[in-house]
């Protein structure tokens, strides 16, 4: 690997980190401000997960938690929901 390849790799890592942490911090701020924090925080983690293993683990935990808490609701079709309500 040449010096320029190494520099480009490090520069890419820094740029991804800056963008990812910025989006993540905006998401955290949106927890107390009006806005879609629960969409922005995973987006920031997804950006960070491009380069960082710890972000991939956190993103996977969030995905598992979302599936556990709301997965059954998202898997149901509108037809199934209307049948449940008529019972």
C-alpha cells in the first residue's frame, strides 16, 4: 500500500466519522426537540457502521429491539389487522 492509498483510506474514515457523528448527534438532540429522532439515530449509526464495528453492533441491537417490540405489528397486513378488529 502506498502512502497516498493509506492517506485516502484514513481521510475516508475521518469523513465518515464526522458525518456519522454529526447525524447521530442531531438525532440525540431530536430526542428533546421536535423531530424524528428514532429515524435519525439509526441513520447516523448506519453511516458509522460503514467503518466501525462498534456501530454495526449497536445498529444490530437496535434492529433486534425494533423487531422484538414492533415486528409483529409491521408484519401484519392491513387485511389481517381488519380481521383482528372484527373478531
